[in-house]
C-alpha cells in the first residue's frame, strides 16, 4: 500500500487560549497511513500547534508528500513524528506495561477539592499551573493544594517562563515549607536556572529549554530534576530515544507530555511512555479538550493508570472524519 495523507478537524469542548493572543476552537492536523514492514497498517499524526510548532500545516503537507515520493524522513518535528509513527515496525514489546498519568488541576477556587479527589482516585502526581496570577496568589494556591493532597500525591508546578528573577525567588521563599516534586521553567531568563536552583534549592524541570538544545548539551544542565518531552514538538520516536538516553545517564526523570493530539497521536505517546517513562507519571491530560476523536471507540484516559495493551488495541480510525489530500 502506498502512503496516504489525510487532513482532519476536531472540535474542542471549549475555546483553547494559546500564547500570543491565539485562541483555538478546533484541532487541525494530518494523518499519515502507511504499510509497515510486517504488513500491518500504521497511522501517524502531524498536528502542529500554532505558536508552539514553527511549522504550519502547509509545511507539514509538503514534507510528508516529499517523504512519500523520496523516502527521505521529514525534518520538521511534527511531520517526523507522524512518519516515524506510521512506519514503525510495530508497537513496543511492552504491551503488557502499565503507564501512570498525572492529574491536572485547574487554577481556580476548586483546585483543592480537585486535588483531594485525584489523590483519592489513586493519582500519584498532580500538576498545577502557576505564573498567570500575582505571586502571592500562586503561593496561597500551592499551600491549599499541598494541604489537600496530604502527602498522597506529589505536586508538580508549571510556570511556563512567566517570572522575573525577583518573582521566582519570592515564590520559592513562599513555598519553602511545602514540598513539591518540581517546578517547570520558573524563569523568563532560562540562563539563570542553575543559579535559581543553587540559591533556592527548589527542584526544577526543563520543558521549553529542551527544544533549545541537543541531548548532548543536557550534561550542562545537571541541576535539573527532570525533563519534559513533547515528541510532537521535538521530532518523534528517534528524538525521544536520544533524550531518554541522555537524561537517564544523568539520573533525570523523563516526563512524556501531550500537546492536544488526537487519539492516533496519543496512542504513540502511551507507547513511548511504556518504553521511556520508567514508571514516572506522564502528562496526557490535553486529550480531554477534544469534543470528538478520530478513534472508535474513544480512548479512556481519565484514570490514574493505563494498561498499554488496552490503549493500543483501539485501531479503528473513522475515515469519515478525514479528507484525503495525497
């Protein structure tokens, strides 16, 4: 079977605000269908996220069509993720593995109650976004969420590079009595992250910084506790394998994370988590933003643990939702 390329649009449950004032009401992407070496049919997803991926949908289509003609792997991350996923020999041999998920807390007055329910449901880690409010409000929110968890789950924070040095250090001082697993990218000036860890002893995780360096350069950032990998931003399976090897050599945890992919892309992220996450809870909670999916039936991801075999057996793509373009 020759490779085929399709486009899709899926509605979101509510408008999704992105950086730069961009708001999405639907998720747009491409699917690649190809025959694998073992004769099975593989699907891969390329869904560049506006303001995050540098490539556009038009870029992806050109690269995937060029790959179908020449066999040369795409260089753009989301296109490479799709092609590597569609043509991979088969799923990993870890089909009987269990993948743990982190829970996502909404930054609102309901966050403490959400935290309590997630911990009682068995989530080992929950994540709270910080940085969008004033620092003192974020400190108070972390305090009440930490108390609600009561040691039953670890607390992960994500600041998305929102803070100045003064704001980040004030936040660190305000939460010093409350243990957190880590905070992702607390500083707008990422060049001072090592200094921040040394002066505050607050554990951090690298997210945006990962896309600005190579795996070999990670050794210069040994102050980090973990790295967050978004394979649709970075470049697929080969890219994730290289980063997992580099992080493991330094004793860092690897947190696989989604970026509003459909169930087709999420299947591959679950398979990656089974191979690379080493039991560490991963972030696949963006799936809940999709009001519809390409897979039938829809994946059941709203739970603290996933059986990999259960996720990977969902192979029916609703081609009625696709538009073939090549």
